[in-house]
């Protein structure tokens, strides 16, 4: 038996319940993992709030797409992106279903080694944000010598985009609340407050112009600022303003209808992120536990 969190309706946190359920043995190609930390993402509350629909046949609904933990049991031929998975391995899991649980049985293909540099809590928050950021920077072709705006630079995806773009040799201007500016400077970004006058503040920080923009916020301000400053709309990506992104001919990525899901690039990004974290090039900021 193991505890798990399920949504028994659609709404606020009051629809979440903790239940104790039997856990099956792993079959061929599967592993059983004792979960040490679950990554919580905006997607999770969007799903149980009903923002993506209220189909009662989905209830009770398991939640969560990423976690970290220790492998306790392995079915036959359990091979992950880093090779065979063994009992005792410390791992990070993405993308899985029902991560809000004390024990999960998952395909070995969703299992990567936990970076030795990161705690279980940090590893549980590495992969969804990191894979999204890798995808966003790939579709906008951000590389050495570019100047890129990251809207929402202090958020989960934003912090990953900042670090990956800096690592790639880009100059990064990141919008964030002022209290996050020191941390962003330590990561190598040039922080700027969002709100009235944003375009002028960015022009002041980047007088030679902006080559690309990554929007993780979805506000009109983020979209309009990007369109005003970046001449090539194929170098503007949004992960949050789907409707406006399509209307304006921007790159739109993620799970929304018509968006680029980036399945292969996100899957391959997991090992890239583990390697960067192991090399000390990637930090995960855990807001709270
Ligand atoms: N399409 C995809 O594939 C995909 C994947 C992952 C996430 N998402 C979506 O992307 C969004 C961000 O996800 P996340 O995990 O990074 O969330 P998060 O950690 O909550 O970060 C959101 C950031 O938005 C910033 N923000 C809030 N209001 C703002 C405003 N008016 N102007 C500028 N910035 C503002 C906040 O910055 P401050 O704290 O500095 O105010 C916060 O750090 C969510 O909507 C999520 O559902 C989409």
C-alpha cells in the first residue's frame, strides 16, 4: 500500500484527497520507485481546477508529472535513457503520471539518474521546467552572441531558460520582480522590472537590440514587448499565451492544440540537463518544500 494524492472533483485545493492504495509490481520495462520529492508545477493545479475541462469520468484523478526518489524494484529489461536501471539507484522521473504519491510504478524510459549535485527536492523540480526551457531556446535558435529576453526570469521555466542561455553564450535580459534581481545577477542575467516603461528599460540595457524572446508569463505586456523589440517573429516563443501567439505568428510550444509539443527534443533534454547539473552548470531554486 502507498499514499497518493488524487483530485476527487474540479476546483481549489479542497478537492484534493490523500488515499492509501495497493501498489502493483513492476512489469517488463518498468521500475518501482520510492518517491522522495514531487515537483509541483502550474500544470498540476490547472488540471484539477478544471481549466482544461471538467470530464467527470477522469475522477478520481492522479496528479503530478515529475518526481525524484530511489528505485526499489525492477521488472525485466528495464532500460532508461542512461542505460539499465537497478534497485537502489537514485533517480529523477519525467514524464510520468501520478507523481503525487509515495511509491510509483513507471516505465524505465521515464527514469534518469538523479544529479549528484542536487538534493532530491531540487531534482524533483529539474526536469519539467528544464525540458521546457531547452525546447524554448531550441525553437528560437538562441546561441552564442545573441541577446535574448526571458519574461518571467525568476519563475521555474524562466530560471532554467536564463541559465541555459547564459551557458550557451547568450546575453540575457530577464524580467522579474525587483526582489529577485540579485539572484538573477548571480546567474549572469541582466534583470529588469516588468510593468510600465518595460520596452524603454530593455532598450537601455540592450542598446544593440534584442535577437530573441522567451515568454513564460503570457501577459499582453510580455507579448507586445517581444514583438516590438524582436524583428523576426520566429525567434519569439511563448509557453503561456497560446491564442495571441498563434495570432501573431510566434512560436507556440507545449501541450495546447496546434502547439509544437517538442516530444523528441524534450525527451532528449533530460540527459542534457542531468549532465549540466552534474557539471555544476545548473541550479534549481526550490521556492518551498
Ligand atoms: N507550454 C509549455 O510547454 C509549458 C511548460 C511549463 C510551464 N508552462 C506554463 O508556463 C507558465 C510559467 O510556468 P512556471 O513553472 O515557470 O511558473 P512559475 O514558477 O509560477 O513562474 C511564473 C513567473 O511569472 C512571473 N510573473 C507573474 N506575473 C507577472 C507579470 N505580470 N509580468 C511578468 N512576470 C510575471 C513571476 O515572476 P515574479 O515572481 O518575479 O513576479 C513568476 O516567477 C505557467 O502558465 C505554466 O503553466 C507551459
